[in-house]
């Protein structure tokens, strides 16, 4: 079946099997390997993407569900030649260790801060609760998201 959607700001027209998962389309057909498959059952959040601005697990979606939608993956979040403020904050806070969960965690953080630009630590922890990390212990991730929220708030004032 033929689907048409926008991917990281670019129009995509592609033929897909009705049973193709979004994660497989992204990684295998479109060579966007930033989105990771951790569990394949919607438990870990490593495959998180934005579909029409809403956080979605790409391992649980069929590619046909993207028809007419706008999709953002980790490859599409940077701003020009620079990193997104959340990406910068993850680096500054040392919130990256093995990096496997990082793309999904950053996408989820973008979604969280769009919904709640000034979250408390508890709200951050709840917001990322569907994204598992085996390396960091989460505190540095929480600190990075909090720091990014301050940067984004500061940038909005300019």
C-alpha cells in the first residue's frame, strides 16, 4: 500500500506492506537508525517518536497509521546546525551513558516540555516513566530535563 506522510519536515511517499511496523520502516527502509527497538512490546520507550506532535511508540504502530501525518524522529529535532536545547542539556548534565535509551528519552522530554514547560521533578519523573534506562539512575536525566526547561523558558523571553 502507498502511504504519504511528512518525516522530519520532508514529504515521504512510499509503498509499505500492511504489516510493516513504523520502527521497521524508519530503521530498515528509511535508514533512520536513531530510533531504537529495545523490547518490541511497548514497555521500554526506546522507540519513541512524535506523530502529529504526540509521543508514540513506533514498535506498536503500523506504517499505514502514518498516512497523512507528521512524524518527528531524533534525527529531526536539532535546530539548524545546532542541537536542540534538550540535547544540549543531556550532554551538559552527563545524562548519556550507553546512549541506547537517549533518543527515545529526548523525544519524550520534548513532548513533556511542550505539554508542561515548567515541570516539577515529580512531574518530570512521571512524564518519562514509560522510558526505561538501565545505566544512569535517572537523576541526571531529570536534571537535564529541568535544565532544558529553564533554557527554553529563557529563550522564549527573548
